[in-house]
C-alpha cells in the first residue's frame, strides 16, 4: 500500500472518461483499491470540477503515481487518440456524457456529438492505435434506450425505443460498440444500467434534487420543492454497487451486454414521501395533475408543488429492469434498496448543509 492508501502492483492500467462525474468517482476508487493505475479524462472548466475525486487526488510531483488526470474532451478526436496512446490502457471505461435527459432537448446536437460520436472517437482511437487486442472497452449504455418500453421488466433482448435526444445519441453509441466488437474483435461491452444514485449524484437529477431540498426545508433554509412529473417510475439503485458491475463485465473472457438493475420501480412521488419521512415530516398528497401538492400532514403547510417547466416533451413513464443475466454470468446483484438509498442521501445532504 502506498501513502494514499492505494494497493500497489497489479500492473493493470485503466482509463476513465467522465472521471469527475458520479460514476467516475466511485469507479476510480474501486479500481485504485484493486491496485490499478488509473488515468482519468477531465474537462477544462472555469471553476473547480474535481470535488468528487478530491480524496483520491494525488499530487503529480509525488513518486509512485497511481492516479493521473489528463485534460480532454470527447468532442476532440486527436486529444482522445493522444491520451489513449500515452496511457496504453488495458481497460477503458467510457463514462463521459452530457447525461441529463431534459437538457438534451435543449442541446440535442451537442449531446449527439458527445454521447454518440464521442463513443465512436474512442473506439476509433483503439483501432487506429492497433490496440484492438489489448484494450477492453466499457460503454455506459442506459435504460433510457428502452424509452417507451415494449416489455416489462426490460432485459438485454427488449427492443429499444428512445424518447429523447440523449437516448437517441446513446442508441448510436450502443450499436457502434456492438459493431466494433463484431467488426474488429474488440473486447467491448455495453452496461445497460438503470438509474443509480448516491450522495455524489448531480444536483439536478430528481433524487438528489429531492434529498437536498428536504434537508434544506428541514433546516428552515428553503420553503418549497418544485418538481415535474410525480408519476414517473424509475428503478433506482446505488452507484457504488453498479460500478462493481462495470468492472466485472470487463473481467469476462468474452465481451457482452448486460442489464444492471434492482427490479423494483418507485415513483418520484414515493421517493419524495420517503425523503420527507426521513426528517420526520409526514407528507400527504392532495389534488391532481399540476394542482397536486405535497402537504406537511402535521401543519398543513405546502412543501411540494408541481412546476410544468420540468415536464419533458416526451417522457419515459416507467422502466424497471431484470438483471438475471448479470446475476448468473457476473455474479452481480444489487444490495441497496431505493428506500435505503433515499435515507443515505438525506443524511448526507443534512451533513453537508450543517458543514457549510
Ligand atoms: P455525470 O453527469 O455525473 O458525469 C458525466 C461525466 O462526463 C462528468 O465527468 C463530465 O464532466 C463528463 N463530460 C461531460 N461532457 C464531456 C465531454 N464533452 N468530454 C469529456 N467529458 C465530459 O454522469 P454519471 O456519472 O451519473 O453517469 C456516467 C455515465 O453513465 C454517463 O455516460 C451516463 O449517461 C451513463 N448512465 C448513467 C446512469 C445513472 O443513473 N447515473 C444510468 C445509465 C447510464 P464535468 O464534471 O466536467 O461535467
Ligand atoms: P432520468 O433521471 O431522466 O431517468 O435519467 P432524472 O432524475 O433526471 O429524472 C427521473 C424522472 O423524474 C422525473 N422528474 C424530474 N426530473 C428532474 N431531473 N427534475 C425534476 O424536478 C423532476 N420532477 C420529476 C423526470 O421527468 C423523470 O421521469 C437518468 C440520467 O442519469 C441518465 O444519464 C441515465 O441514462 C438514466 O437516468 C438511466
């Protein structure tokens, strides 16, 4: 073990795009714990964007570098080729994306460029550099591919029906990954991951938006939480467990595509009810449609309102996954329920608020 607590010496090198995001942070920690040398691609930003990986950051002036960041962007082919060439990874995890579904309706072309063509750029880097036999590739595919789901629960064979520019871009990324596997023999796998959350979740995704607001309302710093579609149902798991599944996919002899999910669907309304329950507030729902309100049953105060600005032009109403294949072939299964996840996120948001 070195001075940062990383296990030394399995000689394997991983490259992670999107390392500053939720999954990138958990995956980097997991791989360092397993003794990997980890390289991450970080975007240039005018403000600090490495908050999630602060604990594993290693001063570049120190010896025994196990964790290195490189400036890069998935829209820049030559930059990707150079980083892959310089780092010579055994495993590449492509997690970078414009990952917000609603934002993709406002930035459809950019989303296609990063989430769709960005994946092609990385696969081409592997091919151009003659690394098809060396570098294994993980593509962050998504349950959003199912969109208007054709079957419940969804498995690896359920037909896709994307319902947003984000999902359409990820559909291209999914198929180009399959194609490079078949055409060039790259060990390339798609993880079709259902929603996974954590205290590191981006603040504008619905679970984190709820838990942050609940903490702030409980501490008297916010009056009301405004949400969009309360009826939407998602299969929410814990990000820490899902990055373990990503790693397992790349340890298989043969590449393949796998669903990771909990198998349980929860509505946005229920998740919010749980989060308020975690700070001792019994929430009662009254009214319908845009008039629906979440009321503190003890005081009658309105705490949650519907704001149509958060409605999407096309919505994914309900998705729930069947992870049997991952269970059988990877020995992977989830441990944390959505209920426990809500409690952990609320506690962490209370702690962050109190520490600020
Ligand atoms: P985040 O939004 O938290 O992280 C996205 C990462 O991509 C960030 O590091 C971001 O950098 C980086 N990024 C964005 N645009 C670019 C770009 N043009 N070039 C280089 N890097 C870029 O997402 P998650 O960690 O939640 O998700 C990881 C991946 O998994 C994404 O591809 C997402 O679409 C996919 N996914 C996520 C699921 C989930 O429930 N979390 C479920 C299924 C799939 P910066 O920090 O600078 O913004
Ligand atoms: P999603 O996650 O679109 O499933 O994509 P998000 O948390 O944004 O939305 C989940 C559901 O909640 C509804 N909703 C709201 N959503 C947001 N963001 N804000 C609100 O105020 C709100 N109110 C209701 C949404 O309409 C939706 O139905 C996430 C991302 O991580 C993707 O990158 C990933 O691919 C999928 O999960 C699987």
